[in-house]
């Protein structure tokens, strides 16, 4: 389904007329192309939908390049990240190239669609900044976390669905809510998997987010449930390299207080709302995408 999108991205990269850029793009691991799939499912596979999907995926790739530099992440989807291979400067500059080309091509899309996607990129950038700020200490404020993941992850998913609805002449509000819920649940599940899965399953070290200083939803709920003594112990491990016994203790505390189930329940509520919206709209393929979001292995 996304082959046309891949070809369009390849065309955009070729138009840069830069061998280094082409080589760097060839080293980027391909993700699930979830945002592109949403756009094509909602708007069909016409040229404008394909172009919009390609632009969004380029923007997403650019954000991941910057994210890896900010997080000092050397693994992306089980492979060495671009900054690990070629250094931070190259990764940042290539991210800028992808952003710039994406915005250039966005000028050829419907004006309202361009506004929706551009605003999402603003939110994404603010989310990156807030992610860094929240990592400066142990954040146990759930509302701050939710705002950050909306900006950093859900905003572009929301924009993808809304932009596709605009292209297809469908009611934008329904699809915007669907995309937002999908994005929020996606990040919640991702943060949960960071706690529950092994390095082999994740393609990166387990509990790496907490070592980086990120107190995600599982840690926020765990902190709320703990005794004062346990809170002090948890906080003392924040932004530190975790020993195997530290990881085991955190995992045992998560189990004791039912944190995995609590986080999953919250993500599921968002997905269930998205499913109902798509059922009412007769969008059964989008309903399946939403269901797949919460069927990821724990």
C-alpha cells in the first residue's frame, strides 16, 4: 500500500541532486509508515494523498534524527542510528534537509492541509523541548507528561488524519480526534513496552527512557502508588545507568502495584473511543489499525 509513498520520497530525495543526501537516506531504517497508511486509508491513493503521505513521513524521519541526537541514542529500530554512524552534526543537518524539502513540497498541497501539517510540526518541536525540560528532574506530573506526548507524538498523527480528511472531503473533526487518540495511545504503549520488554524485543536497552531521565506514565503511576521510602528509592535511580538488580526491583514494584495494567487500561480507553468513531464512519480498515495498536505484545 505504501509503495507509491516510498517511490515519492525517493523522488524527492533524488530532486535534491546531492549524492551524500541520497546515501544518508539509504541508511535510514524504514518504520511502519503508520502516518502514511492513515493518510492513504482515509484519502485514497491519489497523487495528492501520496505526496502528503511522503511529506509527513519525511518530517517524521527528520524529527527522529533530531530526537536521537538530543537523547544520545545510538540505536534506532535495532540498527545503528545515523548519529552513531556519522556523528551528531551530520544527523542534525540531514534532519534539516528533510524538514526543508518537506516544507517546500508542502507548498504544492492544499493550503488548509499545509496549515494543519505545519502547525503539527510546531507542536512537535515544542514537544521535543518540553521532553528535554521534563527530563531535568523526576517529573511526576501526569498532565505535563500528557501535554508533552501530545505535542511530540500525537500532534503529527492527528494532523495526518485531519489532513487526509480534508483531501477526501470528509468531516475533519472526527478524523482529527481519531488521529489524536491513536497518537496518544501509541506513545503510552511505547512507554510501557520500554518497561516490559527485553533489549532483543525493543531493539534498544530496556528501561532506557528512565536512564535518560524520562519519567513516563508507568513511572508516574508507580510513584503515585509507592510509599515515601519507595519513592525516595525510585527517585534515586532516575537518570542513572540501571544495574540488573535495579531493573528487577523496578519491575517487581510495577507488578506489585499493577502499573502495567493501569497504563494499558488508559491507552485502551483512547483506542476504544477511536474505534467507535471509525465504526460510526464505516471506516473498518481504520478500526483495525486502532485495534492493532493495543494488541502489541507485553
